[in-house]
C-alpha cells in the first residue's frame, strides 16, 4: 500500500493521473463486443478558453461517460473544436494589424494559410484546459470542423440539400455587421438598451391637401422609404388609403397602405415603411406586393449612404457614414419644415457581439435553407419519443420555435470557413456541385467563378453527431455510435445548434427504411441552465463578476469544482456559483483523504472482492445494506439525469453514513470481518464517486493496495446483496439515538461530564435489547448509561423520538432546569421577533418591488433561517415540559 501524505494536495495528483490515463489509452478502451455509449462534446471555438459554462457542460458529460465506461460499455466521447469563422478571422486580422497589415494585403489563399498557421500555434488552448478539468475524451480521434473529412461532409450536405430543393439563393434582410461586412446569426447579436431620440416627421400628401405624421428612431432610413402604413381599422386614415405622399428630401412618391403592423395606439398610428432596412417593414412590403429585388437600399456594406435605385438620394448625403448621415438628414428635414418634434427615447439597439458596432438590417443576396420541412421531422421525432428532452419543460419552447421556423441564412461574407460549393457564370447563374469540374459540366464548360462566401459555422456544426464519426463514409464508428446516446447542451443554443442537428441528422441519416429511432442524432437532449454569480446575476466582463474555472481549479482542485457543478445542477434551474461551495467540496475531498489514512492506519486496504463480503456483525451487515441503498439512489438519479440527486446520494453516504457513523461505530473493534467490510465499502465509495471526483479517487484507489487495473476502468458497483432489515433496525436505531442525544446536549447546554440515562417509554423488548446490546457504543459516542424501560417519562426529563420509541432523559442532576427554561424562552422570543420583522419587511411592496433583487432574496433567506431557528428552539423548550 502506498503511504499517503498527511496533507491532500490536488495539483500534482491531477497532472500525474491525467497524463497516465491519456498515455495509456484508457479514455476509449476498445470494447468492440460491448454495448456502445456515445456522447459528442459541443465543439468549443478554436479561439476559445475555458469559461465556467464550458466547465459545467463538460463536467456533466464526463460524469456520464466515466460511469458508462465503468459499466463496461464501449464508451466514446467525441471531442473537437469549431473553426469559428468570425472569431478566428478577427483574431488573425488583429495580429496582422499589430504588424501594420490588413487582410486585403494578401490574397484569399495567403490569408487562409495564415489562419492555419495561427491554428497550429495557438488554437489548442481550450483542449489543454479541458484536460485540466479531467475531461476523458477520445483525444486520439480529435476532430476539427475544417479538417478534410469533415469538410467533405459539409460540401456533400450543401450539394444534397440544393439538389433536394431545400437550399436556394434569395434576396432577404439579414443582420449585417458593418465592421466585419458579413451577415451574422441572431446568436451573435446582443441587444442593449441605449439612450436615443424619437423623431416625428411630416410627410405631405402629393396633392398638397394635407400631411401624415410618422415617427422613427432612425431618421436616415427615410431616404429609402417606400410606403406609409396605417391599420385597416383606423378610421382617421380611411379616406387617405391609396393616396400618394411626397417624401421630403427625395421627392419620392410613396403610397399610403393598410397593414395590421401599424398600431393605432402608438404615436400617430401611421408608420413609415422601409422594407430594405427593417425586418418588420420587409414583411409589410412583401404583403404589399413589393418584390425583394425592387426594395430600395440606401447603405453600402460599410453602412455608408449609397444611391438608391431610383437615384433620388441627395448627392450631398452619398458616402456619409450612417450616424453622420442621420445628423445631416435631421438638419435638412428641419430646414424643409418636415421635422415636427424630437423626444428623448430609450432604444433597444442590436450590437455585434464581437465587433461591438450597431447591426444593420441589410438587404442582400444570401444562401438559405428551407428549414420548414426539416423542422417537421424534428417535431415528429420528439413527439414519438425518439428524442427525449430533459427537462421536459423545454419541449414547449422546442415546438414553438420549430413550428414558426424561418428560412435559415447559411452564407457569410468571410474568407475563413467552408467555401460555398457554388459557381457563377457571367450572367449570374449559379451551379452547385461538389467540385468546380462538376459545376463546369453543368454549365456547358462556360467560364465560372466560385462564390466568394463561406458557410455559417452553425451549418457545419449541425453535422457534428455523424460527420465526426466518418460520414459520408460508412465507417465502423458510424455504424456503432450513431445515434449518439445523449447530448448535453446549454438551453441558449437550443435553436442555433440542437434543433439544427436534429434536422440534419434526420435528413441525412434517415432513409433506406430507417426508423426515427435510428435516424435521430441523439436519443436524449439534456438542457442545463446558466452559471450565475453567487447573487444570481448573469456573469459578464463588464460587471466584473465572471468566474475563472482554472483559477478555482488552481485553488481548490478540479475534483472540488466538478462536484460543486454537479451538486448544483438541478433540472430547469440556473446555478448560483458561490466559491464557498467549491471550498466546501474541497473539504469533502480532504475528508475522503483522511478517511483513507485512518483506514490504512487500522490495517484496512483495498478489497479483494467486487461482491459484498460475508458479514455476521450487525454494524457490518448494516453498512453493506447502506451501500446497496445508496447505489440504488445513485443509479435512479443517473437514469433520470438528476445530477444534483447523484451528487447528494454519494456525498451523504460518504461523509455522513460511512465517515461519521460507520468508522466511529467500529472504532477500536477492527477484527478481520470488519476490515474486509470496511475495505469493500470504501472501494464502493471510490467507484461511485469516481465519475464526479476522478483524480482523488484514482489516487486513493491505488493507495489502498495493489490493484490489477486502474479505477477509471473498474467495474461499476454490483454488490449482489440486499439490505439486512434486522441490522438496519438495530444500527439505524442506534444512530438515531446517538444523533438525537447529541443534539439534545447541544440545545440544552448539557455538559459532556454528565452521563444521561435513557428511559425507553413503553417500547417492546426488542428495542430495549437492541439498545442494550450496544450500550458500550452509546456510552462512548453519546455519554449515555445503559437504557432502562419505563412506562412514563421521569419528572424533570427531556424527550426525544428515536429508534421507533420515545426516550426520556432525566436532567435534574445535569443542568438547572429553571435557568435553562428561562434561557430558551428568551432565545425563542428574540428569534421570533427577528422572524416577524423580516416577514413584515417582505410583506411590504415598497421593499419587494423597489429593493435590489439580491437584497430581497437575502431577506427571504434570513427569514427562512430565523423561522427554522425559532422552531428548533421552541422544540427544545418543549422538551423540558
């Protein structure tokens, strides 16, 4: 047996064992005949570094993978990184800027080569950090969304979708980032409330008979107005519908139309319609019969004013930056008498999450996936049970989004990414093919140029569950490990990634008579919450409340952080991460360490048996039964994906049942049976705890004795034993008596120098006999005399209920009863006063509605604590009669 140092230091242990596991190839033991278990890691950006969300997501995955591996399954955890189009291009462009260079100083191929150089030098940071967390991934087969095999899958899917009529080119509005000059997804848009202005403008009727007032937060967009809309039921404008307005500054004639988008209660009830620069207006324009190709555009890719198709934008505005143009447009409107008023306004403004600039809705040609038919299959799979969503409450959100799904814009105006496999001839006709040669054949060998755009990274990552397994090749991995068993995901990418994986998996892995169950990307979708700070606030760099998981690992160890995240992961709830919890679970690891030292010091080593050893002593039969019960609770929690339940089961058994009770109960009585049972029970703890705290458990597994294999590949517990009810009644009752007697001493200030005699009231002889058989233990652990039978409680006694009986302890010789009653009465009164004051405060709307949320929450917590304390003290007073 290895000698254990006095102090538990996680750092060196973690580094040593991770290197050993990976070097020995233990993260994917080849078990071709075993039942497969597969999980794919949501691929972090190749530019990324480990944040607390990654730590939660990957801890939960690792718990499931490590347990499946110990169950003997062919466990595969697919790992890889996403090429992260915008993020990676931004990093490399920033490096070039430091050298006084820019992207356009290079050819496209030269720039892409520079990105690959960066990737080889600096793109592996997050994978190194995941190793520190303990992630037991299949690193030997790490994937990258731009590697050749994966790229081939992306090209095939694009071409196939186009051939099936599900992918097409269209002119629509997109979220446009003027800094990066590319379309971006909704996920890459951050909406912030910012102070702004609300301008009311006067648009005159073309015949000079009057005017209509409209209001806007973006007055420069009036240069591309194409209509004014009023509600069809708005009586004020009934006679004006169909008439023409003459737009100020441009002189453009635009119609007054009806559309339910116009709100009669908002402003004048008339709204300007700029279909080329507003998402709502785009839909109004289409309903009014305006084709996308005819919608006016007044901004170029850099968000500078450009001339509209009708040539009516004043020349002095051409080339102005959009916000500079706004100021000048307002000045010109005022000079023309078209500005009615200006009001201060708070505006929900979209920003690019990486560029930090205001996003423009911009009309442009892009590639789109017709997601509607794909979404219908995803809904069918979920309704049939082929996909299970956990927690089930997210199903409603899932269905709502899929039912209302819009065309998916999949093209991006970048150089880094999967180049779109489409070629254009001189007339603008597109030819989609896997290679340029195939496209040229389609075009009759006419000269072609490839589309400059690349694909949205969500397009490629949607293929992750099957392309990482070798598809489109029919590899052994694909046949064995698709569908995946479970996907662990944050709810915030439910639509951007999870739903799209479901759609693409069903589309490309279905067919050939395959059922939905065989076609889905994963059988279970588990959605976890966000990790927030200790006050429940969303973490952000601007608030300064972010938590660095690597800093926590440095301070407390990876095991402590992992256990904290598992213990706090409750389905459907966000996690309020308090560093004190991490410190507490570091103490738990230390408790385990000290228990191992204590056992070794008493001659207890590693168990030679997977099955529970034979036992005759009640205390040993009891602990075997407690292991069985704990394992049952743990397995049920795994089946239900209740991570907090898993952690709770193994934590309370380890710290409470085993360390605090069993070890104390057998202290000084280490016969061979007890050593064997203690060794077996401690082994079961190490095995059950390993998925959560892999490092300390592996260290202790080997420290306890010579082992034929590492703990990472040990068998999941299967005790082949049943709880012994007689032992449970005897030892469970004994534990209850000791615990209640200790609590009684603490509540009533009974000194440990005073022995107490338990009077068992009206109990059967079996209870007396069981307690009497453990009289020595009662004396050692609770300073109790041998129990005696009684019909009624003696005078001046305090009572407890334990071991299925009422037990009274005469206190006359132990404490001053009157003084203790007085002390407790005062304490009860003081705590009840605090409780009632807090209740009154919480009942006051001026506090609950105006105070900071964290202050209200603290008051609620304090009230609950005072209420519990009042109840406890009142119970103690009641015991004294």
